[in-house]
C-alpha cells in the first residue's frame, strides 16, 4: 500500500523548474530516501508533500489526502523536521517540546508523559532545561526530530537531518532514525551516499527535478553495474536515467 | 488555546532577549532623563516633562515594530515558521500569536515611562490612565508594521528598516523633540500626513485632559492602524502559502 503518491508533480519558479513531472510512490512503513546533488529538487518535493509549497501542476496524496485540496488533513498525519534545526532558540528544550504539545492540544498529563517518553528515546534528560539555541548542532537536530514526533505522525519528513554534523553526532542520529523504522513511514532527504545506503529501505535519486532511478541500494548498484553505492549514484546522475 | 500557547512562546522569546529590554525600555527612559536635564539648564520651555513624556511614550513604541519584525523574520529564516505551518496552527493563530504578547509589553513600556517621569516633575493626574489606554491604537500600528516588515524582509534588513529608519521617522516626524510648525513647509505637511505626529498629539491631549483634541488626532491613528494591520495580515498569510 502506498502512503505517498505523486502524479506529474511540477513546481515552477519563473524560469526554473524545481520539480519536473515527478511520479513517486512510497510504501507504508518504509524508510525512503530522496538522494540528489544540491538543487536536485529534494527539498521542494518535501515542501510540496508537507503543504508548505503549492505545486504548479500535478497532485500528490499523503495518507490518501490531496496536498492541494486537503492540506489541513495532511497536516494531521505528518511530522516535519526541516533542513534548518527550526527550534525556538530562547526556549529551553522542555519548553520547545511543551510548545508543540500545546499546539497539538495535548492535556498537561499527556504533555508530561510525551516529554518523558521523548526525553528517554532521544536521551534529552541532561539538556531538558537548557536553552535550545545554546545546544550543539547535533543536539538541536535531536530536539528537532523529537518535536516532529510529538504528534505521533503516520509520516515523518526529515529534510537533510544530518547536514553539518560531525561523524559521531551523525551516527548517533542514524541510530535514532533507525529506531523509527516500522513505527512511521519516514521520508528522508540527503546528499550523503552512506547515509542513504545505511538507513533506507528504498532510495530515489533525483536530478534536475526529475526522478532518475528508484530501488534498494543493492538494486541501484546492480543497475549501474558498480560495487559501491557512490559510484552507482555518480553513474546514474551522469547518465540521467538507468 | 493553540494561539495562546504560541503567544506565550513569543512572549518568552521577546522577554528573554536582553537587547529588547535595553532598547525598548532603557532608551526612551535615558532620553527622558537627558532632555529633563537639558531643560533644567535652559531658560526657555522646550522640553517640559508634561509634553515630553507623552511624546516619548509614543516614540518608545517604534521599538515594538523592531521586536515584532525581528522575531518574525528570525522565525522565517530559521525555518521555525515552516515547522509551525505543518502543524494545526491557523493563520489567525499566527497573527494574534505574534501580536498579543506585544500589546501588554507596549502598555507596560508606557506605564514605566510615565512612572519614571513622576520624580522628574510630571504632573500627577488621573489623565495618565487615559494616556496609557490611548496608546493602544499606535501600539497596534507599530506591532502590525513590524509584522509586515518581518513578513517581507530578512533579519538584517529588518534591523535597518525598523531599527534605524522607523525609529528616526518616529523621532523626527512626531514632533516629540521640537514643534513641527518651526520647521514648517513640506516637512510639517509630511509629518501631519503620517500617524507619528497624530499619535504624539493625541497622547499629549489625553494627558492634558483635552478629549476633543485627542479624538481628532486618534482618528487618523486608527485609520493607519487598520490599514497597516490589514496589509500585514494579507502579506503574512500570502508568504505562508508558499515557502520557497
């Protein structure tokens, strides 16, 4: 069953076509990565799927709801961790989590329980009372993903979640993302090959707003006739389509 | 409820910034003190505390534009607003969530301004209460102007536009420092066309108990407030529909 489906999705900015007739299908419960070089259209695709940007033409359904005609219903199904850390800098970590709980209309008891649960899952106990803006990039990403999970979304969008993180912070975040598998459908954008290969059930490679190839890391390597994923990615992007 | 949760967050962000407190509160008070000292050393009545304080409380409001514009543009640039746009918050929640915390802050700023002026020789009267309430339309104008600028410009631009340009416009065109009729000509015409002068005059009239004068000056301030608020709401909601 496909939880996300796009049909001829296009986003045009004046003369630039950011996303060009995108047909994409993402299965329920899978961790799907959108991979591509800068400007490939990954973030614009995520923005259209989350209702932040209106498609120029085409449509997409998220959890069976159209992003064009039912954006409010889509909002109830999704959690988003944007490319930037997107935390309230002068609020403590706890206050950031409480803010999102409040926005989703949680009771005090549910808020307390949810913060406890997420603190444990993301090991936030030691930083709960610290100002979010003072935390390192790695910790801010953790908080950002925790905030995205508060509403218990069916579909979680992670836009370049490990961008700019050091190798340890990146691996710690990978463990967290892996732990989400099976609990929600996760759509992740990245331009790190090893990240896509290590985490994803399936990978879609984008170039110039188009989807060049889709498959598991193994399938993509086989298609490209290479042994390592990076070479496969380069071959696919250079040839445009395999 | 959602809107109040968001408003509470905005209040915390604003109040936890020491620069906001320093400029929003400290700057008008320092000016009030300086002009009072200056007045005590000159033989003619130029900066009398009873006319200076109402004007200074109007000038202080220009910092509300800076605060709201900076908060919104920071939220836009840090993608915090993007995150919130994927939650059940509605356009109305956003608008009021940004505006509501600033209105009590503006009122508090005005109250402190008047309280500070009492030991400097301000005439104590019940009219202070009317003057504090009468600041609300201009406060709404300034907050909405900040919302408008924050929806259009980035953090650095907002610093220039609201921080430098608007505070100067408010200072020079409100007639706080000097009688605008002394400048006369086009300067006076421009000043009387904009809300800063009318807000300062309305505040002075309210403080001196001249209700008729206050109403005649409050009408254009109301008009500007409604116009700018409508423009800010339209612009903010339009920007929210398409996050490039």
